[in-house]
C-alpha cells in the first residue's frame, strides 16, 4: 500500500490529504480542459481510465485502449483553458525547453519510467 493507506478501508475513511502527486493531479484537473488518466496495474491485462472535463469527474472504467505494459499515462488537453491571461504569458519555446530539460533529468534518474511529448 502507501504511507497513508494500509488497508482498503483507509481509502474510504481516513484520507484527508492528497500527498504531493495527488495535489499535482488536482491542480492539473482544475486547469485542463480535458485530463485523462489511464493505468494498467502490475500483473493485469486490463487498462483503467478516468476522465475529467473542465474539472468535472466522469465515471472511471475500463479503457478503450490497452497500455502495452504496466504503468500510468496522464494526458492533458487545452491546458489553462480557464486562465486566458496566464495562458497568454506562456512563452511556448522557452517554457517547452525548460519542461524538456526537467523531463530529461527525471528520465535519467528513473530509467524504468517512460515519457512522451505529443
């Protein structure tokens, strides 16, 4: 399990914090026109999917597409759709290079994790 979850009951009764990754996902959800999470657990042939549109959650279910292996894919579309002033301030080339540099560092530290920019 995790540092916060030691049993399935903990998921239902005792979660009052998201943790670092959960906070990041919650923030992405709020500024993404479409956020898709697809995950395939270790030892499973099934890929699960959760979709958020404009911050609203849709029912989780089995994905229409299969992940080739275990892991999670997070896809963001229409980033900062609800923050037009901030969206205008993004300098595509500079910000993209900075993101690319950070992703390369993460890839070097965690070679078992794959990432792709689309």
